[in-house]
C-alpha cells in the first residue's frame, strides 16, 4: 500500500519517532538486530542488549545502543539517527559520543552508524549538500572501518529482507516511514536547490582550476543570496593547510585577468582595525592563526592592485580587466575565509 508522505509528517517529524521505530524492531527481535550487524559489517553477532537514548552525562544521548558479542569480543554499536539533514546536524556529535563511550572502557570494540537522509552516494541534482556529509567525513576519519554512513533508504532495503519477521504493527510503521522519508528527501532536495547567478569565478579570473582544487576540499559550499560560496573554517586546519589557503589566495590574485595597473591604498581605519584584530588574536595566544592572518593582511596591504578594507571582518577586492571590481575573498572575524564561486 502506498501513502502520501507529506501527510505523515505529524508522526515522524520528531527524530525520536524514527529512532524508536528501529528500537522497537531491534529490541523485540534481536535476531534482526544481529542480521543488521551481519548485513553492514559482515560480522556474526550475538546481540546482548538494545538500549534507546543512552545518556552520556553533560554530552548528550545516543539514539540507539546495541551491545553484542562476536568472536569472543564484547562490542558496542552506537547509532545516531537523523531525519533533517539540512537543519538538525550538530558538528562533532559523532566524536563526542564515540569518545564518551571509549572513556567508559566497557567494550573491546566500538562501532558507529550515522543514519541520515543522504550520504556521499546521493545524487544531489544541483542541490546544496547538507552538513551531515562533513560530519560523516569526520566520523570516518576518527573511527575508520568501524564507522558507517547509512541512509534510511539503506535501512529500509535491509528491513524489506526481513519483512516476514515483523509484526503487522511494525510492518505498518515501516511502510509509513518509508513513504515519509522518501517524500521528505525529494522535498528537501528541491527546497535546497542552488539558485545562483550565471557567472562563475572562472568567468572573471580565467583558468583557476588549480587553486580551486586546493581550496574546495578544505571548506563547505553554501548558497546565499543567489551566490554559491565556499566557506573555510581556519580553526579546523593545521599550519600546512592554512598555508595552502594563503598560496591559493595569492595565486588567484595573480591571475592574468587582474588589472595590475589599478592602484589602491589601505585606509587608516582598516589598518587600525587589522592591528586590533591581530592584537586580540595574540592576547588569546592564537599563534598559528596569527601567523596566517599576518601573512594574508600583509599580502592584501602591500599588493597595490588589491583593495583591503574592513573593520571587524575584512574583504580583499580586485579589478578584473574589462569586467570591473569583484570580491576575491571575505575574511570573517569568526576565523573563516569565504570565496564567492558563482554569483
């Protein structure tokens, strides 16, 4: 039987409803929980316990917790479930729960499933990618092969294989949820379609594929006011990657399309604001970031054809031959650098 997914929102809008659906199945039928571990990890498991909303004091609660044995090892599987990838993703939530579980030191191995609407295999069809993908990347980097980023589509495909083991009530709830999550996914992709201008940064600066190839893996794409932007959080980069950002900005500024005859002079207000910005950083002992910002400010101020201005946050602009002045990058006071990829 098919259902109108939008009409089911009152049932499943809360993430608790979706995670409780899995809890109900795994807790009442532990063989299905064991089959899930076999399906996605290839491990023969004996499920010992299934818990919902396991708390980690002052850190939060994991949606599902499965204790199991495999090959004489006592293991834990943490499942964090999301149904609003574009609006309810918490940065570093995976590492917070994973580290909290390790600190308890009760299990030989800790596994983690991040269950969301979308993952890296999703065809976003021109839509903005949600923060869940970056959070999953961090999880993979931390946990390795014991980490999986699954979608609800993956889980429903698994449940379909075990449908005959479900109660009639569970079958109904699974059917309703499958209809709702599929429809919600289509709606979310449509509402997050990138409405951006037609001109890309390459239209202004020519072949900049090399610096863009350096910058894009370091940040996240966001859509704002019909512009596609790349935001890079400098606090999450090491010295080498921050140096890569600096060199990429320098290379963009050296594009043959830039009018080097144009002359700018940094005003006193901007210079004073830059001094205060750097002094605050030094007072907070942010030495690594101070090194980056000092170099970037020096480049922007000393390069005559770059326009450096700002007070709390700063901007570097330049003039493109025959096309006028454009923003090269924005330097936000909250330690991010932003590039307008398409406008």
